[in-house]
């Protein structure tokens, strides 16, 4: 039997090497003592400091998180369906998207790294499609973060420029509010479920969100973040779609009621497929109501391009509704602070 070879524990070669699966000898950086400063008024978008998020045909703005239960919050992109302003009585499903470690910010104005793949890529491709319907299928061209441009691993496997089916980007852009937090490594490694919960509290107050149709998905570090967030607030989500990630299988019973569609490449040499297998097995043992596991026999770490390019996953999300209510406000007001301006 051939064993999986795990990529080197070197961020220059493997941007996901700081993941929980690899960081037995590591620990997260300490969070800062001072509360981070915001420079924008409440609910006002800000300039991300780069041109890659500019759109003409769909709202896609960049915001500061205003309230948190920690000294920092997540900057985040929000897209609204083109008819959001017209259908004033409609409540919309929401997709929270969590990017991977290689898409994190580590430098000034580096949030463009977080919109190169997954859900935000689909939004940007939709904008391209509407700008020029004859240019199909649409694609984007956003550079790697500077720290990764010398990395053989990321250059060889980077599929951010692959075109997207018009059907897929239209399904997502026209039917969902999407939220893409941008993790800044200055505040530590990995997604913080408590801070994400405070962000979602803010989002559902700001927009007309259908609380029974909130979906969370992410890849790699974001795949771990998807399961971790669901375990933190197990009565909040309508569906989970973790991609090439893993989770705490000992607590799988807490989310057995949530529909889940798991994706992983069998040849993944960064986060081995057994990380997803362990969670799927645990969910099945505790009688999970709906668990789909798609394994890609020929794919390595990037199974997210295939997963997010499949229109059936969004039709599935549109069918899914929360069956166990609760966690509508995940962080009590008395536990939150307004981030300094």
C-alpha cells in the first residue's frame, strides 16, 4: 500500500503548512493587546487598496467588522444579488465563504489574495459575463500574493484563472448574498469561530438574510474553519460544504442534523483525504441525516476548483433549509466590543 507523502512544513513551498494538521510544533501568534482601529463609518464600504474587486454589474464591497468579542475583527467582501434593491420584501439565502491559508493577508492591501478562488471568483466572473456576454466562459486574472510568487507548489497548481461556467456564476450571483472574510495573519493563524459568529450577527442585522438559509463553505484552512464554526454554533446553518479540510470528529454528533457535502482530492499531499474521511465516518456513525462525500481520484490539494465549478452544489444549497433553530444571535451583546475608530 502506498502511503501519502505530506508536503514539507515550509510556508514558502506549502502555504497551508501552518494548518492544524501540520503545526504540532507551532502555536498561533498572540492576539494584540490593543483593539484594532476602524477607519470607516458603520456600514460604509472602504477602499481595499487594489483594483481587483471593482465591479460594474453587481455590488461587491469591502467592509470592516464593527463589533467583535476579541481585539480584532475580519475585513470582508459582500456581494448582493443585482435585484436586491428592487425586491425589498425578499429575504435572501447567504453563503459565508472561508478561504485557505495561502489566500490570507500578510501585507498591506493584500485582500486581493482572498478573492482569487471559490465564491468570490464566481462573483467576479459574473461581473465579467455581464460586461461582455460574448466573452464566454468568463475568467479573472488576479495575481498571487507576493510571498507566494516564488513558490513552485502554488504556481504549478494554481487554477485561479480557469474560466467559470456562466451557469455557475449566474446561479451564485443572482440567488445568494455572499460574504468573504479576509483573514490577516497579523492577528494569528486560522479562522476564529467566535469572531466569525460575531461577524455573522452583524451581517444578518445589516442585510435581509433568510435565517433558515445560511450556508458555510471553505477550502483547506477554510474547510477546517467550516466544520469548526458549525460545531461552535450548530443550530445556525442550513448546510455545510467543507473542501479538503477536516474537523473534530469526536463532536460530530452536534452537527448530525445539518446537511453536509464534503469534497476532497484523493491525491492531496497537503491535507490528506483521511482528514475528511474521519469526519464523514464519524458523522455516519452518529446517524447524520445527510452526508455526501465527493472524492476526486485524480486531484491533489486543489479540489475546490472542481467543487465550486459544479452547479449542483448551489442547487443543493437552495434546497437546504435549517431544521434545528437557535443560535440566531451567537454572541451576546454584553460580550461584544465596538472596534475602535
